[in-house]
C-alpha cells in the first residue's frame, strides 16, 4: 500500500507540473477548460450541421450488431448499459441531468461511465458508420 501511495503522490506532482508548464495555476473548473478533450460522437461525421443525429447512427445504436453496447454495464446497476445511455442522449436528445433523474444515478457517474467506454468504442463506431 505504501508503494501505491508513493506512486499516486508522484503522479499527482507530475500533473501539477504539467499544468504549471502550461501557465495554469488552478485546476480547470469546467469541462470546456480541460486542455485534453475526450473523444466524442460529435467527432465522427454522423451529425448534420444543425447537430441532428444521423438516422444511420440511430439505427446503429439500437441494433448494436456485435452487442458491444449492451455488454458495457454500470457495475452497481447492470440495467444501465452504454446502449441505454447513448440512445437516451443522442436519439432521444436528453441531457445528462434528465437521464440521471430518470434512473436515479448521479449525472457525473453516468457521464464518466459513458466517456470511459466511448473512448474504447470509437473504433467500433468508425467500423460500422464510416
């Protein structure tokens, strides 16, 4: 455990140094201030200029040809899958707050789960949609 604490402390120091090199004196307060942007479905050419979801994306999210979206489940709530969140967010147009309220889980937990798995699933999206 001492080794883990040592590594975490060193990693934290490295992150602080990186922020200082970039001229930042405080940790970003909002998502838009983070210097590193998480991958997003908007990065794929699936949205119209008005930001509307492409019909092909809707069908892909609902069909999930290889079942990868259904396999990604929230640990404490197995009924909440990546597919459920993606459909709520991009097909139904709900905000994270609305989704969180409807399922009784914090918006931050849902968003974090979604973004963590989205990073791994971007190649799957590209395979079927580009």
